[in-house]
C-alpha cells in the first residue's frame, strides 16, 4: 500500500514517498504530510486513467476521441451530454418545425406586443424552412453559421435574428428537446466600422422649420426623436400626460424593453414642446413624407435617435450619460451602433436649434 513515511532527510524532518514507476524505484520528499498525500492521489489517478485507457479496444479509444472533439466543436461538456442523454429520448426528439410551432403557441400567451410576436414568427419561419425536418438536438453551431453566410446577411441583421432565436433554443433546452444552445458559440462575421446616418444641425433646423410652418402637429414627434432620442415606436405610444416639467416618462407599457425610464428634457426641447402638437401622432407616415419633401431630406432608419446620440455624446462628453438617456444598460451599444463622430461646435449648434 502506497503511503508516506516520516524520516530525516539531510538533517531535516521530511515525509518520504517511495513508488515504482515503469519498473524503476522513485522517491520524493515533502515538507508536510498533506503535500505527500496529494502526490500519492495524483499517482493513483494517473494510474487509474492509464489502466482504463489500456483496457479499451482501439475502436473504443477512437470513439472517445471522436466524441470529445465533437463536444469541443459544439461547446458542450462530454460528461454533461452523457448525463443528459436520457432527456433526449425518442419521445422528446422533436423536429425544429414542431418545436417552433409549440414555442410560438407559448409566446402567444405571454402578452407580447403584436410586432414582437410577428418578428418571432418570421425568424422561426426562416429557421424552419432551412432546418425544419432536423431534430432539435442535431442542429449545430456550424450549420447556423453556414446558414447565415448563405443568406448574405449583414452583421446587424444576424444579431437581430440571434436575439429572437436565442430564447427559442433556451426554451428547447428547458423542454429537453436539446441539451445546448447552438447560438451560444456562434462566430459573427466582422464588419468595418460603418457610420450611422445622422442629420446635420442645418438639416434639423430646416426640418423643424418645415414642421412649424406647414404641419405644427408634427413638432412633438420630431422634437422627441431628435432632442430626446426616444424611439419612434415609443413616441407613437406617448400622450401629453407623459411629458412632465423636467422629464419624459416612458412607462413600462410604452417602452420597448418593458422597463420604465425617465428621459431628460433639454432646454431647447422644452421650448419646442411648449408649442404643442399631436400626441399621440396620427397618420405619421404621410405627414412625415410631406415634410421631408419640403425640407429636401432623405430619411434613414433611426436617423433621429442616431442624431441625438451623436450630438449628445459630443456635447456632454459622457458615454454613460448618453447611454442612460437612450435607455441602454451600458455604453457598449452606443459605441457599436448609435454614434457618429461630430465636433463640439456642431453639437453646440444642434442644441441651440429653437423655434
């Protein structure tokens, strides 16, 4: 039996361990018994692994190596996969199309906004068209990466699809249709830093002047987007009751994230809102198109929110403050998608725009 023995080694008290390794006697000395026993346990573990491996046939060794490599590629633990194997029994082997149909029924009962539910339906429909007949647990990260590449989607589009499909795969794990989320380790193609579209201060002044002279009812919609950074869909849900003396109250029911927040009123925004106008806005699409034609401007998605973020950051020189006003958890989203580089002088001109 392998055990440590107390002895004197070169005039010092030590614990000695003697062992035969590959037919040769080997001795080691340790200051403490704990250190000696730890080495003994390591020797025993190594011996057990070596004995186990030697007892396997060549095919079994190849199978284990292959299983380990596949588990590494799928970012799952081989032991965890073995322990959860029973969860993927035949009765739970649903196809992606079947699982998607069940998931949509579940989400339909969770008080989601109609637009959110439509987006989930659309993205799951695309997934089912590509992999619908495949059992959920057989879909791999590599398959999804190939699917994204074949559709030639931009990085921002891929991120939007992942945001809607990620919860679906987490639900599949909960329901034991698969044991890991294939989106977890996905590698998204890199893109060059593409600057977002924003309006110049002169363009904003021209647009607000057009609204003042031709359609004053549109002033609150434009002002809240340009000078408070409120999302267009959130503005459409606001009423004048949400406009307070110093803040705009975005209630949980009206916020995109379902979380209440307060957005500060800048000095020039207070003046614009004092002119009154339509809240909530009606017939926005045609009215906005008419004003853009008068101001000779081209509209881009989120141009108001991007303009606000860019000029707010340049004026206040605080990414955290700007991210907070936008309703972001941190400044990561701000630097990734929302801000364009503008000068301090341009920002000053932007916040001086008044009726």
